[in-house]
């Protein structure tokens, strides 16, 4: 890990998860929940028509689907997903990512490089970074 004055250079590149899990907008909410469980992730990027359409998260499943009484075996991801997908460029700072998440009220953020999604980070990833490397 490259250090400069106690801070990691390009921290988003270091902390992001490059293994992007996706699901289609027409998948059921039960399928999304099962995929999240099996992959041990809290969010799936929703992809269709050759692009990322949004994100579906554990929070979407709980607050929009379950609390709304939706049938998880019949309702589709597109009904509860958050769209459009909120992104940040890979060369931005962890503080900028944290500020963007707070401003938008989200817990997952797609990381882009030259306009292409290359990873995803969660608020937990940022907390781990700040605990080990930087101060809030």
C-alpha cells in the first residue's frame, strides 16, 4: 500500500470491491434477497439493456418491500430499486465519498473510472478506512 503523509493514495481504489454483483430489473425480490445472502453483500447493481439502471439494497428490501407488504416472490426488483445509480470517480477522496453518501442518504456507492463502473463501496468500507487511516 502506497502511503503519502499518512494517507493512502487513491483510497477508493484500495477499499472498493471490484467483484460487482448484479441482478436484472425483472428478477423477483426473493431472488435478490437470496443472491445478497449467498454473496454476503448488502447491495446489487441492477443491470439491463447494457447499462446499470440502479441499485437494490437490503434497506430497499426491508423498508420498501417488506414494510410495504409486497409479495417477495412476485414483485420485481425494479419496483423497489433506487435509481439512477449514484456514482463517484475513482480518483476522489474517501471524504468526498462519505460526504456524497451522507448528502444522498445512501449506504452504497458505485465507483467509476473513465465513465465505467469498476467497483462499489459501502459505508462500512469507509468506516474501516477512517478507523485505520484517516480522521473524520
